[in-house]
C-alpha cells in the first residue's frame, strides 16, 4: 500500500482530516513534565510526553508530522529520539517528516535515509532547486512528497508575490510541481489564512492534496478556510491540530471536539455546494469532468492553445492542439496512457497498432501497460530490405485495436486500418485521445469501425472555461466555430 492509499484509508476509516505535529519542543510540554534541566533528563521527558501524545490521539488523526529541525537541535540524542517516536507510531498511521529539505547535493542520500532506514511515508521539500532536487524523492513510488508552495511569514511576500500579484511566484511553483509527479505522489504544503490565496491554489490544483499550516492565528474562521480549501467531495485537505492543544490536560477530548467540528463543517460545505450554479469558475466543481486534472495540465504546458490557427487540412480553427509535448512530461504521459487504457480494457483485441508518427509513443506505452504486443503500419513502404507494410510480428486473423492522437478527418486512421486489413488482420476498434467532433465517428461507424475518444474538444473547452483558464470571448469563439 502506498502513502496516498494508506492516508486515504485512514481518513475514511477514522473520519478525520487532522494531522498532529510530534515536535520535541520543551515549550509545548505540560508544565509538570518540563521540569528537568539536564540534557539526558530532558530527552527522557520528551520521549515520555510524545509517546503519551500518540497514545491519546492515535484514533483521532490521519497522520503524524514530526519536524526534523526540532530533533536535530537536540543533537545525536535528538535523532535517536526521532527514531523512537517513529517506532511508537502505529503502522497504519502515515508519518510525514516535516524536513523542508532543500539541498540538491544531499537529496539522494537523504531520501534513501528517511524512506529506506527510517521508514517514513512522506516528506516536505523546498522547490527552489527545481525538479532535479525533488526527483530523488519521487523515485520511491510508494512514498509521498509535499512541495512547499506558500508560507505565512510576512517577509516571504517579497518573493512569493513576485513579480506581480496577478502572476505570483508561488503559483508558478505549483504549475511546475504539478508536472513532476501524479496527484497520488506529489502534494502541496500551504501556509496561509488568506482566503484569496487558498482559493487561487485550489483553483490551479484542484486535484492536489493540500497540507495546511499556520491557520490558527486569532480572528480567522476555520469554516471559511475549509470552504475554499476542500475539494468537492469534502476532503483533499490536511488540517493541523493546534500546537497549544499539546499543553492541555484534556488533549484527547480537545482533539476529538475539533475533529467533530471539522466534520460538521465538511458536511455543511458539501451540502451547500451541491446547490451552487455551475458557472463562476473555481466555485462549484462538483459536476467537473472526470479528466479535469488532465485537461488543465495539458492547457498549462501549452498543448491546448486558443486563437486563430490554420490546421493541416487548411481550415482555420479557433484553437490548436499540440500533443507532442506530452512525451516530455512523464507523469502527465502516464495519466494519458491510463485514460486510453480505461477504454482499451473494455475492448477485445490481440494487438495494439499505433499510427505513425504521433501515436507511436502512446502505442508503445499502452503495449507495456496492458501487456499486449504492438505493431504499426508504415507510413511509407521502404524501397529496400524487407519492404514490409506492417512492422512487428502478427498472425493473419488477429484482432487489432488502432490508437491515434487526434481525430479530425479520420484520414490517417482509415489509411492505417486499410493497410492492416490488407495484411489479413481484423480491425474493429479505433481509440483516439481527442475527437474534434466533426462527425468522423459516425462516418467510421458506417465503414465498420467503432471509434472511441478519451476527450472531445467541446469537453475540453467547457472544462477550461469552468476552471477560469479561458475567458468568455475564447469560449464563445469556439462554439461559433
């Protein structure tokens, strides 16, 4: 079970979004336990206290979050304490190590230490060194990575809001980070009570889990924060237990009451959102497209462009689609393959055929993912060597499913199908990523082919408009076309 599955199971089973920081901070210890002055005695007191915290709260939280810096400040004894605290946490409860790691040179060794030796489930990292720094953590597919995208300290504004309030650096961090790994492996750490900031982050990354922090300052309304941070199903957020609770003699009761209040908020918010109107971008996403995240990512990396573009056919469209960038984005490419695979799993076929050249990477990926052999019809027959029309091994009479990227006129898939059938193969099904909705599916049906698509261009446009990625003029220009 990977981190995301473990966390999701915990949230569901215990009905809690609460995480608790296990920090050996003497200032947070109840006064009765914070009476020792010598280092060794202090370590023993901290261990007793933290293990007691775990015992009182283990049924009420979905994860624990020890902060590495507090343990490091105590020297070698502090790191020994950290391992004892980790060992005291029940196996079914995920552990998020709050490290804010930011050193590129040590990232590989650090990832190996915390994931293989310490056996923590997830870690927080700084994004400033970019993907090269985060990659060593992502090579562990069963672990999670939280990327810090926003902090609450006042001086951070000079960097986070740079260069403009309309296009701040913290949003650029999110755009980049979303291309590094899937929503099941990479998440966002958000420190702020600014509702506008939280709403912008949720709008830009509706699919990502948000680890909230610094939300307990006076005068802030938790209900309002949850209203903009929660996803449409009433989760997608991890809420920290206030550190002040750790001083309480009634810690278990206070955490229990907080969890109950949060669950009541969640119920209110999800019930009220079911009645909201669908437009007004970033407000109601309950009726969002199942591939909303995929569509938004394609738009953000420049695969979906809106304007006046001349197509290969000579026609002018109010949009342009360039899917070649996908193969350079591994996590996005994996999402695309998974979307294709969901359709292919419902079909009966022996081999997968890609149409040169755009869909060959897709066909290769699907062949590996679904364990079906791949072939492809050549775009042109070689004048030397074997002069094969079809590359790859096959037997006459086998069923072949064709995969292609975009269905505009259907010319390329029909030519490919004719080459395959002329070689004795049977083609019943064609699966494409995007259908331009020019009536080609119906024409293919008449010719004996069943055509399927992951997305249609109108679905893409509707989703981008609802999410606020394109404006009303761009939206209307599409439907005029």
